[in-house]
C-alpha cells in the first residue's frame, strides 16, 4: 500500500477506511472524514490528485431532512483520474477507469471506462486497453527514469521529443 501522505492514512484507517493491497492515493484530503468507515477501496487502485470521495450529502438537511449518508465501494484494478468526485451510495466495479473530472453519481459497471458530468460509460475497459496498446506500438517512448529528473535529457533531445509528439501522445517506458 502506497499513500503519498502517509501521516493521514492512519487517521482514516483507525476510523474504519478499508484499503486493499497495492493502492496509490495521491491525496487523502478528499476522503470523507465524517464517515471513512463507509468507504472500501479494493486492490490495485490508483486515486489521482484532488479526488473527492463523499459518503454524506448535507444538502438534504437544508430541505428539512437529516444529512443523507451512503457507502462508497471501489473495486479492484481501478484508476480514478484527477479532480473526480465520487458521490455517496456508489459502487465502482472492477477494471474501471474514471476519466479526469468525472462526477460519479451512480454505480459504474465492471470493465468500463467512464467520463463526464454525470459520469457515463464511453467504452469498455478491454477496448480502451486494446486501443492504447496498439497506439503505443507506433509511438515515441520516453525513458521513465527521467520522470522528475529531466536533467537526464539534453535540451536538444527535449526539442526532438516535442517534434516527435507534435499532435500525438508519447508514452513513458
């Protein structure tokens, strides 16, 4: 288990957050601190930066009801992109990619890629994987050892990379 802010993990786990193996969470600030015991995160999950995982909805209080509360279950092999919002009473299946900025308002089926507000299925996980792996075969690959160490690439090589990826993606290898 790998959390970028390890000091906060213990706080949430002591309050019942359930976390599987091989989980990367790049910010814990968005995990609902009132009801962390209603959140389950499966194995092989990446939660990007500025993701909000909510287990309560206080807007109901303002219309005369008490605060509404619901579980959030995140399956295995899930990637949640930056700035996503996961609302209460939602389950995300296995093998799911949630695109950046998505607002998850209802259950997401296994083996799907979702995006948008509200989040909706845009393709299957397998189709996405096939498309990416095919694209990767003909794309420029940057050595991943250079991540956060761009001094290992000369300015000339950086310009060369920019030319090679003009109007297309490259990948880190």
